[in-house]
């Protein structure tokens, strides 16, 4: 912790967030720089991404989801869970779930509507009449959706980390214990950064899937199928275990499902939080590789489905 900052007369939970909030600002700057580079140095896909991101950011849904997320994260601080000192775990679990679900809903909704609506409204035909290939169109749409999703994740994620730091002090004060130090507050926040990263990776996978489905189906069927994939993705370990030593056809279907549908259970953090375990960053690294490969595969499928799609 910076000596000058530590010397200031501030609550410990704020001092503990010095590097976290500084990192959030740095991430926001890098995010803005990445958007600028995409917009200016990837001209075709960047133009599509910029328009898609503006549509997602300026729609009322983005503001509503952000406000709902902030309100829910704030309320979690004040709810008495009566868990005999384990309230912080429930706050972390519920907070991570809220941030993930809100970002995932925005991703799926935006991805589901952006291509399907433009095909139905003939806007896609006008865009493709310009020197924009179908490949640039699909990739630009995905990048545009991810710009909006990343922004809401940065906003809600930063607010969530601040609430966790405050909850450490709040619980100690409510239990008449010694006020935790800034280092203790910071440690509680650092421990959940890998969990937050996994939540973001799960979101980008769902967005890629929704983009692929959107090339062929409208909004409502897309939302339904993506929800089904989300549920099955979290049940894949159970499906694989229960199908072992079963009929060959049942076992084959279970293995096929496990191979096609992403295993989203790998990105769930509830068990680790409940047991007080900190996920190692090497695990996050493998999860990044898995998410990147699956997103690339989903985008390739998107391009194949969109290549011969009739725009008329």
C-alpha cells in the first residue's frame, strides 16, 4: 500500500481498496484504448463493432441492468444472514452470481437481437452491400456486444469488490469485534478476483453461442436455446457421471453433449467460496484457454451459418 495513501485518515476498507480501485481505473483506460484501436485500426469489423456497442450501451436495458445490479449488491450488505460469522461468504456468492447473471443476460440479449433484428429489418443487407464481408460483419457484432458486456462488468465488478471490503468491516462492527485492518480488507478482495475472472469468461462464451444462434434464429428462440445450453453446461459433470456404465446409446449421447456443449461448471465459484478456498491463477489461465478456444469455435460456426444465409 502506498505510504502516502496509508497515512490518510480514511476507513480501513477504503485503504484496502487502493490497488483494486487503481487497477479498475487502469483496466478502464486499457479498455478504452482497446476500443479505440478496434475502431480505428480494424476498419470494417471495427465500424460494425462501434455501431453495435453504441446500440447496446444507449438502450434502456443497459441502464436498468446496471442500476438493478448496484441496488442488489448494496442490499446484500445489509441483509442479516445469521450465519454465525459466515455472512461474508454469502455476500460474495450472491454478489458474484448477480454480476455474472446481469452481464450474461446483457450479452445474450444483445447478441440474440443484433444480427437477427438486422436480418429481419434488411439492415444487414444494406451493410453487406458496402465493402464489408460477412466475416467482418459477424466478428464486428461479437466485438460490439463484448464492448458493452465488458463495460457493465467493470462497473458492477468494481462496485462489488468495494462492497466486499466494506462487508468485512461491517460484520466486525456488528459483532463487536476489532475493526479489521486495511490488509485484511484487501486480502478478502484479492481472494475473489479469480472468481470474478471466471464469471467474465463464462459470459463471453454465452455471448459467442448467442451470436452463432442469432445468424439463423430470432430473439425468442435464441434466448430459449441459450438458456437450455446454460443449464446443460452446468450439469455436464452430473450427466457424464450418471451415464457411466449405462446403455451404449445413453453413454454416447452423454459424451456427445459433453463434447458440444461448454462445461460451464468449470467456471462456477460457489463451492470454492463456501469452503473458503482461493482459486489459483493457474486454474484461471487454463479457463482462459478453454474459453478462447470455445469462442473461436463458436464464431467459426457463426461464419459457416451466416455465409449462405439469404438476406433478401
